[in-house]
C-alpha cells in the first residue's frame, strides 16, 4: 500500500499561519493582549509564546485573577510580579475592566524575556514595565507594592527567605504545584497544607487547588 503524502499546498510555514491566526483572533476580540501575542509572534519567532499562552497557563492565571478580585477587589496602585516571564498575567490583569491598576512591574531573572514582555504589553503604555531582576535582590521597601505576585514558587529554593524581604503586611498571591518531574521545579509541594506551612503567611484570605492533567496547582492569597 502506497504511503499517503501531504499535498504541497499543505506544506505551509506554521509561523506565518500562527501570526495570521493571532492577528485575526485579536481583530475579532479587540483584545489588547491578543494583539500583543500577534506582535510577539511577528517580532520574536524564537519566543516560546505558545507555551506561555497555552490553555493550562491561561487557566491557572485566570483562576488567580478571578480569586484575587473576589478577595481584594480591583484597585491597586502598584503590583510587582516576580518570575513573570513574558508578562501574560500582567496583560490579563491590565485588560480586565474590573481592575484599576496604576502600574505593574514584571520582573524575571532571564535577560532574554524583558523585551518580549514589553512587546506583549505594548498597548498598556507606562502602566506596564518589564525589567530583568532577581526577585531576591529587588528593593521591596522602596517599591512599596500593594501586591506582590509569584506564580512560580516551585522554582525558588527558599520561599520563606524570599518572603522575608517583603514588608510585613503586604498582600501576596502565591502559586506552586506538585509537578516534581519537571527538572526546574526545585521546590514543589505535596499538598495545599504543605504550601501553607511553608509560606507561613500572617493572614490567609484564600487557599485553594486547581487540578490539572499532570499536576495540581496550589494558590494562596493573603499577607506576609
């Protein structure tokens, strides 16, 4: 039996297709964030935007955004997102009309991601700022954020050491998971109770779990 071959017209450049698709979806929805996704695809073909914006990432960030609004309302002067990668969560917050946010500062230790994050959130002007920084070296006393977000707690070896740098009483949103198999996950937790014990927040307004196919996402919203 002769092996079926794909027609020549089907051999298309996926990058070009993804760019056209993203622009079309952005035009249809009017979403500034989706316009940013299209810009990233066009300007940074090497960027892992498909991973940053996949359905699991979006589900976890939507969960964070909605529970945050329920716990704390939508008015924030300054939000610091550490380990924020391409700034997807920042864009989701800034384009959500329930929130009134002065500025989101999105930091990541990887020097290759700040320009991509700035491109993704270009529509939000000076309400978004991307910088390359180690979360352990940020001056939280000077920044005085209303909220600090870390959705990558599984990546940092000493959660309490980092939390101790944040001024007492500051609101935080933290996420971790039990996906021990990933090589960069150096500080996963087995349960929500373990996460709470590790974080030792002075006040917990929300503690919950979001089951995913390969892991469970844990989240705490409260104050240090």
